[in-house]
C-alpha cells in the first residue's frame, strides 16, 4: 500500500463535476487514480464500468452508507455515470473516509493518503477481468447501488454482468429524475435497519436480480421498504444460496417465485389485513402509483390483472398486478394479455402449496380419496372470500354444494372460485357444527352475509342455513360431543382401583382422540366421509389402544365401552347426515324460489322494454 | 366502412374514435357531430323513461353516399355513435344492438379501472382490441 508523499501537490488538477471545483491531486494520487480508472474502464470507454467501480468501492471496506454518500457527493449520481472526474473525486472521498474524515467536498481538498482497497494487490484477478468486458453502455449509478445492496456478495455483481447489457438499453430511457428517486430508495437497502418487510423486500430484490434480467430493480414503494437490516445482508446471503433451487423459474419472467409471493402477500396485508378480502380500486391506485410508473402503464397493468373487472383486487389479482409492476420496472415490456402463470386461477392453485404445508396433517389428507379436495378446501377456506361472487353463480353454488356434500370426488379445479368459496363456507358451517369451533362459524356466517349484501339476487336464502344449522344443531352437537367426551371419560373413571395403572394411559387415549380431531377441524372437510373418518379415528385410537390396556381391564367392560364408543360415533354420523339432508332440502327450495323470481323478473323486463322506434 | 365514437357529457367531446377504413375520417367526424344533436333530442324527448337502454337511430341518409348512423345512450348519458355503410346491408338491427352492448360492457370495464379518470380519452388496449375485432366482423 503506497502512501503518497504528504506534500507537494502536483500540477494536475481534476476538474470536478461538482461545480467546477478544482481538485489538486498529488502525483502519486494521480498516478494511482488513473491506474484504477483505467482498470475500471479500459479505454476507449469514457466512463467506468459500473460493476467494477462497485467492486472497487466495496474493496475499500467502507460501510455502504459511506459509499452511497460518496457516490452522491462525487456527482456520479447527478450525471448518472462515473466519468473520470467523478471517479477521481470518489477515490479521494474514499481516502478521506478511510482516514476518518466526513464525506464532504471540503475534506478532500486536503492532502490525503491514497485510498486503500483490499485485494487490489491481486490485480490480475478475474474479478477485474470480467468487468472489463464492458457493455459499452454508460454506467448507471442505480446499478452500482444495487450491487451495494448485495454488499457482501461480490459474485452477484458478476452474475449481474451478463444480464445488464440487455437491460441497460431499455433502462437508459428512464429520465434521471427517476434515477434519483431510485437511488435514495436503494440507499435504504444498504443501510442497516430491521424490519420484516425489508427482509421480504430484500429477497424480492435479490430474486429479481438473480432471475430477471434487471438492473435497477429498486425498492419502489417509498418509505415502506426503505430500510434494510444487517439481517438483510444475512438473509440476502441466505437467499443467494437458494437461487438455483428456483432457477428453473428464471427463464419465465412471468412466474412468481415463493419469495416474491410472500412479499406480495405481506404488501397485501399492509393494505388490507384480511387476506381473503380484496383491495379497493382507490387504495390499489395509490399503492401502485407509488411505483412511479406512468399512468397509462398502470392502467394497462390494472386491465391485465383485474380479470373480473370489478374494480378491486383480490389476492391473486394483486400478486399478478404487483408482479407486472415489478417486471415493468425491470424493463420488461408489458404483455398484451395476462400470461398464464399470472392468471388468478393459476395463482390460487399455486398458493395451495404453502398453505397446505403450514396447516395440515398429511396423513388425513392422503387417506381420503377426496384428499385433494380437502386440501383445496382448506386453502380456499383461508382464501375464501377472495372475490365477490358473481351472484348469478350463487344459485349454482347452492346446487353444487349439495352435490359435493353427497359426492366426494368432484374435481375441484373445475369449479370456479365462487363455487369454492361458497361451498367452503357451508362446509365450514357443517364442520363447525361438528367440531364446535365458534370462531370459524362466525366467520363463515359473516362472509355469507357479506356475499349476500353484494349479491344482486333478492335476499332470501343464505341466512337460513345458518340459523338452522350453525346455531341450533351445532349447539346440540356440541353438547353431544362434549357429552360423549364426558361419557367416555366417565366411562374410564369408574374402573375400580385395580384399574388405576391404566388410567393415565386411558387419559392419554382420550387426549389422543382429541388432537386427531383438531387437525381435521382445521382442514374443514365437507365430505361426509371427511366427517366420518375423524369420528372413526378417535374410536380407532381408542380401540387400538384398548388391546394394550386389555390385561388390566376386565374384558366385558372393554367391549361395552367399545360398543358405546361405536354407538356414539354412529349417532354422531346420523346426526350429521340429518343435518346435511336438511340443508340439502332447504337449499333446493331456495333454488326453486330464486328461479321463480328470476323468471318473474325476466318477464317484467320484457314487458317494460320500450317498443322499438320505427 | 365503420366508425364508432364514444362521447361523454356534458360537452360531448369524444372519448374514443375508431374507424375503418381511415380515409374520409373527417367527414365521418362531422357526421357524428351533427348526429349528436339528434341524439340529444331523443334523450330529452323521452324524459320520463330515464333509462333508455338502447336507441336505434336510422337516419342521415345522404343522397350521395348513404350510410346509417346509430346511436346508443348509457345511463350516465355517455353516447355511443356508430356509422356504417348502407351498402353493408348484411348488418341487421340485432347485430348493431349486440355491438353496442359489447361497447357498453367494455366501457364499464374501463370505468372499473381506478387509473382511468372519467373524461380522459380511452387508451385501453383491451378496449381497442375489442373494437377492432368487432369492426373486423362487420367489414
């Protein structure tokens, strides 16, 4: 590391980009700087290559804050590229910072030691070789700042190399004001703060740079993702480990990766806490306007993503829209039609997986032929009120729901979302009735009511199922269930002292019986089969554990208890059947009534239609 | 030959104009402009029945070139005007009505877009596609 002679500034003065400030450079400084500059920017390029400059800056081992500041101060931000003047000033500033001076123009007027760069000794490293394959495009500061984002991952800079050439021509049109606004936001990435959103933002950023041919995929949405954490860097590195896992997605820019999806979902939550509801048009407009895309483009994005044209975005629609915005910011042209991977149906199906993993016990789902259905139901239960149902579809919903209650193996995907959510709601009611889960019961009832309010269909039906079903019968069943549980427990208790040892195991069995039913509760199975198997399983548990207990208990009592348990199960099933049958008949009636009304309205309409002129 | 125009109240300036083929466009514009008066007249005529679902306007047959001008008014007083060539006798009333209905539906879809300010010109690609396909069908 050469330390230039302290005194004797030489004649060479660099005309600084900062308002004509003349910067005296010592000979050694000048030599060093020009050497560095030529390394970063082999002639005949006029400007230094972005990544190489970034690498160099990073090698100075200054914190990212400082580097950003330096970039700003040296004027590269303003002009948008690192010309020789900016470069020299930046180097001087680096030297100043390394010596402990604040990053200011004033500080570099003094004599300073040369800036120190780690690993500069290895000049022949490939690192500088590859950046030297220059794009022939002006370095854009956002690019460097993006690399500063991935502060510790120098290889990412390399990876970005080949991608930036195709990107930059597209991105160079954006006016410098947009460059400016990207930079402060990207600065935020470099800074170390904490926050959940930032972590999501970061993987989203990284994901983009890794997978999409991008450059300044800056954190758009204003203050929200502005701050990243040191954990950000860690998460970045963690994220970088996985890029290859989703590498097969990288060729399809319209495919949403998991991290992106999570980020979108979090953003959705910030706008609308209920994931199953939708974002209204104005809210979405404000949100997407922050992305600083031109209004016509936003308008087009909206058109593409709001497939049902209701002026509101459900979660998949929102993800699609967000993804399109992101893609556009990265330089992709917007498609004319919505790509298949961004269709709401596709996104809903895709969102199946993460929901499933976190919620369910797979053993139960696999045991059912309608297991797929069950999973879908659980997912749609979570996403159930996603769209305001087409209310003409409400009729068919009622019908379909009956069919599904009776048949098990209706393929779910063919049923449009509206059906799903309504069937799941009634399913939720049924399962609630049996599982005594007040929380989801109220949820389903309110969502039904919401749907009805928005519906065009004249009021009638849906309140009815609730009253008859969720309240009355559910309470009964609730009591019965508890009674059964009581009975079972009490059944176990009377065994005389000789049976004492088995009691703990007995209680275990009862406890075992409870947890298996819990996951099924969450799964919200609608099929009667679904209702039955959990019923059977506790009994199976009981019966299977019985042999273990056998030696301790008298045989007769065992079998009677078995019988009792089975009878309980049978009774419950019968009740469930009765409830479902009642529901079925009620819905059929409602269907008929609505049909009649519809016919009446249609005839009225025909009558009222004005006679044609001429 | 087909030309469709959407005009919005209150000043009746056009939000969207599309014509096939593109020559003599100015003449069509003029025609549409004059027909707006007739449309307004019709609206005010049936003042009681506020909701005028569709109105079929058959008129303005010029002596030299004959073509028909159809009008349609939505609930919000947005006027759709269509000019078709009379030589195109294949076009029946129902078809015109269905075309207007399609226009109306697409227009409402545009309205749903929060980024669209009512009163702006319509630049939606989806709308353009729809209108183009409609016109292709006719010509």
